C-alpha cells in the first residue's frame, strides 16, 4: 500500500457546512465547493471551480478513484436582505468515462444574516432541486426535492479577527415517481442535515478550515440511516478573483455493521479522498 500522490488542481471542501459565511456550493461528489464572498455591492455574482480528487491511499489493485469536478454558481440579489442562487456542475471519471455525469441543479432563496442576540446571528433558506443527473432521472426517478434550513453564526465581533464558527440544520422532502429505485433499493423520502464548521483566515490570504456534517435519511418504508462527511482544508486567496486550495475528506456510515459502534473517523484508508482546486470568482 502506498500513498497516492497525483497532481491536483481545484477548490473543494465538505458538503453544505458553512454556506452562509462562505457562500459554498455543493456538488454531487465526495467533496463540495466553497466560495468566499468577493463581489459585494453587485446585483449578480458567482464563481466557477475546477477540482481534481483521488483516494488518499492507493492499494495498487485498480480500485483507486481519479476524477475531475466542475461547478458553477450564479447569485442574484433580490433587494437588501434576500438573494437567489442557481448552481450546477459536472463530474468526470478519468478512469471510467461512462460514469461522467451532470449534477442536479439547485435553486435557493436565501435571507442574509441578521442578529438574534449580541453574540449570535442567523439566516434561513428554502431550496428546490431540478433533477438532471442520470442517478436522479433514471435510477431513482426523482421529480424534485424541497428543503429548508437555518444557519447559526457566532457574531464575528465576539471572536478573534479571522475566526468564523457556524452551525446549521436543514430538512428536506424528496418526491419520486416510484418508491423504489430502478435497481431495487427503496428511495429516500425525508432527510435532515446537522453541520458544524470552524475556519480561520490569516492576513496573508492563507486560510484553514474543518467541517463536520451528520445526515439522517428516512426511506418510503421508514428505514432510517445515518451518515457523515468530515473534511479539513488549507487554501490561499491569490487575489479577490483566484483561490487555490487542497484538502482531505472522508464520508460514510455513522455506525459500523453491528449497528452500535461508531464508524466516524477523520481518516479512513478505504474512503478518504485528497483533493485540490482552483476557483475563479466573477
């Protein structure tokens, strides 16, 4: 077993963790994109990100994954307190091109953060999914998914300069043409995400972050499953337009097969992914 050392470009971090502080964008991959707000004062803004990822460990048995992810987001201001965002992406499997696929398109209406107390801020959002991926259109026969969520933000004025701490909660309801997927499994009807994120930005433009997400899902037959996503990242803001980053992420079931012992690990030799990215903000 040897450590996989592949050239990496891109900009990724964990799924849906600190979206209101960093305006992040999730894609259908093992990682997600994060964009720090740059173009303030404009009615529209957005970003394009390209990233490359591979397994942390290479067992030299042909199982190592190697892929590229592309993601884009457009933000449109709706007055002082609300904004509308559209996001989509494309995933490319560099070993097996037949698995290349678009990600589902998400449309989100979001409220800008407001004060709850002197130390705590909050915002909320509602979102809808347009099924575009093969998995949604063909395998699960998804019609749409509706979700709502809130994010709690520790007031930056109460923290040391450069430190951001957030936590979030979201719930979603999916609608399918059939209760079972094309290959047999029962589709997910309800889901809930709980997230926590910590990041620190240095004056030099370097930042570090750590994110954790716990997910509950309930099928149409009321079977509940738990999973997690965890990531760590270091990045550098070259200028307000270009950012590069590299990091590690791990995801999987929260519990081991016995249904009792925790399976949450920061590093897992079978599932851990390393990634790198380049993001262009416009």
